[in-house]
C-alpha cells in the first residue's frame, strides 16, 4: 500500500506552492524508488481519478449567491488547523460562483471527532458546511475502540488537503531530554490532548514501537495550552506536533532555537528539519513495527484535510473542490500563507478520497497492532 500512496503524492494535480514543499516532494520521488515492502499501502490507490463528473448546471452555479458557508474547525482558536481554516475563509469566496460569505466556527473536542460526527450526522448537506479536522479523527474509526459507527470517514466528500505535513517530537531547550536516544534512555514528560489527537497518540506510538520512555500527560485542550505548559516547565515537550504549526504559532522558538527537535516523523524526510539535525523516525523502527507505524503515519498525507458531509450534491462538491484547489494557487492566498508561516502543498480531494479508502483496506493484523500502539500500556 505505501508504495502507491507515495506514488499518488508524487503526482499531485497541482505543483507545490513553496520551494520547501517542492523539495519535499522531490525527496519523496527519489526515496520511493528505493523502498519496497510486502505490505503495499495503496493497493487500491494508483493515480488520481481520471475525471470528475461534467460541470454542474446553472442552478448549481447560482446556488451559492447570497449564501454563507461555515467552515467547521475541529480545533481550538489559535491552533494550526484554525489558522488554515481562517486563511481559506479569507480567500476561497473569490473562486466560488456567487461569491458567498465564508465564516469559521470552532468546534473542538475529542480530537476533532466531535466536529467529524457533526459533519456526518447534523451538518447541512447542501454545500454550505465544510470542515477541517485532525487526520487522527479520520483514522479514529479504524484505530480506536468504540469510535466505529459514529461516522464513516470513507463517506465524506473530501475537498482536498492544504498540506501533507511532517510531525516532530520536541523538548524545551532546558530539558534533560535533548535527543531521541535520551528519550529512549530517560524518557521525559509530554503534554498531550486526548485520544485521536496526535500529541497523545504519537507519544504512545513512540513508546510502543520505538522504545522511548515518555510519560504522556493527557488532558490539555490543544496545542496552545501544551505550548504554554512547555514554556512554564510543566512538561518537557510534545510529540506529534506539525512542524509548520510550530513555525506559525511559535516563530521565536524556531528563530532562537529554544527547542530540541528529537525526531521528524513523516513518510519522507523534511529538508529543513534534516538541516536542523533532526533524524528520521525510521532510523529507530524496524521490521513489523515499521509496518505498523507506517499505517499510523500515513494519515499525514492528508495533514490538513477539508471535507463536506456525505450526501452533498455532486455538482456542488465539484464547485467546492475546484474552488479549494484554485485557492491553493491564488497569489493573494499564498502571500497570506507566507505571512502566517503556513506551508501550502495541496493534494486534490479525489486523491485524498482514494488514500482514505486504501487505509481502511489495510491488513487486519496491522490494524490490530496499530490500535494497541497508540494506547497506554495495559
């Protein structure tokens, strides 16, 4: 499966919109050719869908005039997902016929699963509700006990992802845990949210699959709260945090090198983090543990996913998908993204749809091990 997911990422509908993103995708192209695995994560993912349905009728084109589109952000105000949602809201209207008003409504809770469940069961299915949620929420019904049945991620209409991110494990500069080897030997205290949030799931994943000894303290509301706890010395650091979020929310941490970047976590290396001296997680994970971690980490392919409810009319889905991808190339939007220090490296909605479907077709034994990997021992 993984080989074909990587092939899909190598062939985006639109080129990445920053030199950093271009370098990252170029690295993917080179690395993929060197890697093979018995479990091939894209057995059903070859390339993007060949075509969409024909353009919608005039009625669909006129539908959005005078309407308001709500972007449901399944995260707290000020966090990375909120920043992406508000950036899209400021610019996407120009690419939708009728130029509707677009506003952001925050709906944090349960690692974005509250927002996902709302989108699946209650949100209007007419194109006036879209959402950005954590990738972990999309993986929830697959990897979390009790999450299945509340919503089916395969049925969402994906508009696209704004970025395919790299996550990191970091500690404060004063922490005794300064390297990943330190984490394997002495551990450290991590601030975390709740199940389904990468700050929690990735901490346990590293303990269970890479031999770290972290103490994971769950219950923080979001990245802003965890960041404050790090600065106050309540915790040593956090894992599973998007590198782009750190750069946009805490630029001084990066500029003044207040962080120890223990490891970078993604399917392929991030050039900037490599220059920082941050090793790839695959240095520390081998054999079957690697296959399990690859399944969990593959969610980062759709790192900032936007979606509409199942049942949204196909012609309106097409309008929203086209508008999303047009916004990703909009010069004003890209200037805004540069200002807020967020990376734009988009993947089209049809491609995200295929990746999600393929992950849900992963071998049962790998899925069962992945479920255990993101949970505390016992």
